[in-house]
C-alpha cells in the first residue's frame, strides 16, 4: 500500500501529465486538508411547472479528509431516468441557465468517456457524483457519503464551493441546477484565500442547517443520530437572498432528516 503522501505526490504528477494526455493522467489526488467545519449548501430553485427540488449539503470530512455530502433530490419526472447529477465547472448565472454551467468539474482532465468506475473513484471526474455514488433511479434520492477527492479549500483544483451542481435526464438534458453557497466554518482558510462568502450566510454566527445532518458527533449516517431540530429554521426577518436560501435549505434538510432517521 502506498502511503497517503506518496500517493498524493504520484497523483499530482499524474495531474500534470494530464496536459499531455498520458493515459495514467486521470487519477485525482486524495484531499486531506479541507478546512475543518467548512460547510456549503446548494438548493435547487423551484421552477414553474416542475416538481423538482432538493439540495446538496457539504461539510469537511473528519480531520479534513475529503468532504461529507448529504444529497436530497425529489420530484424527478416519471420519464427520462435514470437521472444523473454532477458538480459543474461554472456557477449558474442570474438567469438560471443550467447550460451556462459548462462541463463537469474535471480538474484532472479524464473526460466523460469511459464511464466512471465507482470501484475506483480516483479515476472518475471529480464532479461526477452520480458516477461515483449512483444514479437516481426513482423519483427521489436521499443519500449521504464521503468523497475523498473534492476540496473545500479555495484556490485548489478540486474546489467547488463557488460552483454549481446540475441534475440531468439520461439523455443529458439539464433539468435543474443550483449554486453552492458558503455557510460557515473553516473561516481562516477561506478568508485568507480571498474567497468572498455570500453575505448573510454566516455572519449571524449560527449557520442554521449544518449541524443536524453532517457535523453532529453522532452517526452522520443516520443510525441513531439525534436530530437537533432547534438548529434549523430560526425565521428572523431577513430579506437577504442568502438567508432565504439557507432557510429553504433548512426545510429541505428537515426532510432529509425525516428520510434518513
Ligand atoms: C430527452 O428526454 C426528454 C424526456 O424523455 C425529452 O423530452 C427530450 O426531448 C430529450 N432531449 C433530447 C435532446 O433528446
Ligand atoms: C444559456 O447558456 C448557453 C451557454 O452559455 C448559451 O449558449 C445560451 O444562449 C444561454 N441561453 C439563454 C437563454 O441565456
Ligand atoms: C472559483 O474559485 C477558484 C479558486 O478556487 C477560482 O480560480 C475561480 O475563478 C472561481 N470561479 C468562479 C466562477 O468564480
Ligand atoms: C447512469 O445513467 C446514465 C444515463 O442514463 C447511464 O449512461 C449510466 O450507464 C448509468 N450508470 C449506471 C452505473 O447505471
Ligand atoms: C448562536 O447560538 C448560540 C447557542 O445556540 C448562542 O449562544 C449564540 O448567541 C448564537 N449566536 C448568534 C450570533 O446568534
């Protein structure tokens, strides 16, 4: 077994080689230094004529190794599955145009083909969440997992905190997309990088939805974890978009908790 350090060095070397299209160029390095407690959420906006909704919440993994994801997506259409979802390389613009999010987050340039083998996730596109953790086969999905290749450190290749995720039909049609928003945690690292957090997302101190699902000390996977419902919706008078997003996410995640527990 390679040590983590050696592994990282090899993977970095492989990433450099990607530019010259070496076949072994695609391995993503393990991310081991995510800022402790850093937390982000992306909430699908409601659209007229569509029942699609949901969110992806992310916090740094234990000891900063990788990131924990809580994915909750519902209201998928009866036709057009299995559905895929990915982190994309650009944010959604103000007009909500999912096409403008570009391709999947793929800092190590492995491309979409061949399809990701979930048994060997380092060879998958970093943003290919459904490739690594499974398509959505029904009308909804509620899962949690730890991904070791995504970064919550701004300025690193696998950082996605200022990007988006997109939900696709099996024919790749984009049916929903949402931007990640910074909720809190890992402040010093984030601040020193110059990444601007959305106002309202964390300056109240208590960043609402992060604790019940992902940062609790109990099982993050829902066997016996105790939901701390007091940490969700604290509806203060707020007209900031970010706060509204977070309150909406709180409602969504309350739904996640109901499903998970
Ligand atoms: C993708 O599938 C949907 C639903 O099955 C269909 O309405 C749409 O026309 C298809 N788009 C393309 C580009 O094939
Ligand atoms: C959406 O974004 C794509 C890619 O940037 C662009 O080609 C298209 O014109 C945009 N559509 C709208 C309605 O803005
Ligand atoms: C996102 O942050 C990275 C730094 O990690 C920066 O290089 C990139 O330009 C940012 N992207 C957008 C769309 O703001
Ligand atoms: C996931 O869905 C896509 C699109 O339908 C399909 O190409 C792919 O084979 C599916 N992956 C798995 C593991 O079933
Ligand atoms: C955050 O919550 C704690 C306990 O729940 C409370 O003591 C503290 O005053 C709150 N901070 C803010 C800024 O609301």
